[in-house]
């Protein structure tokens, strides 16, 4: 499996770190909805998903010349329609939202785990772990949603976003280390192949 240089250049580690911090904060806010499992927190979870999606899409376009563009774009765009549906129909009930989130978590968990394994960017194991946990959360929603309503929705969204933010913080740390290390000739060739070359 080819190892890709992710995020375009070593300058982008700060952007990745900022995105990771934002997602962790949004995830913590989503976990807070567990304390009040009513219709209002369902709408709040929708807004938090929208904010997380917008943050990741904006980050994707800021790094659009890198290998990470589609990775962030697809992850960000996937959450936007789910968030919009939740915000516009908060009274639909917890059961539809659990089933909708189960589909979302299954797809996004598989996508992120497989993409991280394929791209092999710095500290990629954390993102594979995050994808697997998201996939497990989706599987739990499919099989045990009757007993988990309504508190599990906020818990799952919050945990998923916190792990996504953490995996990005680990990626930022790896990119920073990568920028501090003197690249070998093979690394420089790969960097030039993807349109950038570390100094």
C-alpha cells in the first residue's frame, strides 16, 4: 500500500489542529444533550452536526490541492443533510433519528476507516480507530435502538465527533513532526508527485 503525503504540505498542520479542536468542542456540546433528552436537544444535535459539517467542508477547500481534499469534503458533506433534517423536523421522534443516524454512522465509519487505511497519512491508526468506533455505534443503533432511546443519540454523536477531532489532533502532531524532520529522497519524490515539496 502506497504511503501518501496527506494535507498538502507541512504548513497545514495548524489548520488540521484547529479543525480537531473545533470538532472536540462540538462533540462535548453534543454529549451535554444526554442530560436533557427532549425534542430541543434533538434539534441542537442537528445544529451541531451542521456546524461540524461546515467546519470540515471549509477545511477541505482550504486544503483542496492536497490528498485530503475529498476525505474531508465527503465527511463534511455527509453530515449536512442529516443535520438539516434533524433541525427542520425535531418533533419526528427519536426512533426515526436513531435509524437515520445508524445509516449515517455505518456509512461514514466505513468510509473513514477504509480511507485512513488506504492513505496511510501520519498517525493514521487513530483515524482507523475512530472509523471503527463510529461503525460500532451505528451497529449498536441498528440492533438495540429501542432500549437506547433517547439518550444514546447525543452520546453517539458526541463521542464520534470527539474521536474525529482527536484523530485530527494526532494527524496534526504527525504532520508537524514530518515538517520538522529532514525528508529523505524517496519522500521528496512522493511530495513532488502530489504537487508540493517540503523545504
